[in-house]
C-alpha cells in the first residue's frame, strides 16, 4: 500500500492525512471484496523496517490500526470477512495484540480472508520458518512452507504494488516465487475497487507456466 506520503505531499498535507486516506482505501476495498470471489487479500500495512520512521509516524500508524480494528470489526463480522495477521505482530503494543486476538477470534468463521501484514518482513518470516523446520530436522521446501505465517492461506497468485515503485520491499518473498506481479502508478489512497477489478482482469489474461513450457 505504497504512496500515502506522496499523496499527502502533493496536496500540502501532513503524511498522517495520507495514511488516514490510505485506511479509507482499505475500507473501500474490503467492502468490495465479496463479488471479487477472492479467497484472500493480503495488505502490507507495517513492515519490520517501518520502525525506522519517525516516532510520530509510527504512533500515527499504530493509532490508525487501533481505530480501524475498533470501527470496522462489526462490518467484518457482518460481511463474513475472516481476519488474519501475518508478521511478528505479537510483539506490538499489548493493547493492539489483545485487540487483534479478539478480532481474530470474532472473525474465525468468516469466508473471505483479509490478511494484514503487521511488523512483517519476508526475510524474517523465512528465517523463522526455517528455524522451526530445522528444529524438527526437516529443512525442505515443504517443511519451510508449512511453517510460514501464510501456511494456512491460498497460494499467492497476484502481487500488486502501488505508487510506481518496482520492488518487493521484503513482502511475501517466498510466496512470490511464481506469483504474477503488477506495478501500478496509482498512489495507495487513490486505489479504488475498480483498480482491483482491472488488476484481476489483467491477471486472468496471463499465461502461467511455473517454469514449464
Ligand atoms: C507506505 O506509504 C504505506 C505505509 C508504510 C503504511 C500503510 C498503512 C496504511 C494504509 C494504514 C494502516 C493500515 C490498515 C490496514 C489500517 P508511504 O508512507 O511509504 O508513502 P510514500 O512512499 O509516498 O512516502
């Protein structure tokens, strides 16, 4: 979900406003999830490297997360959205951890998954999974995959990055091995459900070979 800061800067607004508008884009997308029939939508909300940002910005992002869970949880439940969190989220502030645990429990029977990457880094995730696989003496692709945070999610098919940057920034590195990639110039706060529909149409036209011919 890249481009919140630039969206705000273009308008002479504080970065925090860009993040607030970023949350609104998330909300629009979650509301439009059902007809897409997507099994899972994963959003990169806070990376393990985002702690390097100013204390104010980190606080803003954590507060947005608190408010988002509080305000939108009833809607998730009503719309059969199952929340999933990936990353080292259990080391976030205790009140956020408690709030997330409650939200996970309350949405456990949902149909479509909204996975939120929080304090997430792909390299950390792979290292954690490899250590768990090694602990039981089985360092194979299957064993590592079984210990990833995403082990219970559908395979990653399409990875979209907004704001014109063409890099993965430590997002779902393992899972992206054969994923289709889409890099769009749209800044995240401007990302509409129609952009997702267009992305899915683009994905449907791709020919996937997984290394075969
Ligand atoms: C990247 O834009 C965005 C982030 C680091 C935060 C994304 C978070 C949200 C949209 C809000 C919280 C999410 C939820 C699910 C409630 P940037 O700030 O790096 O933008 P820039 O590259 O233009 O400066």
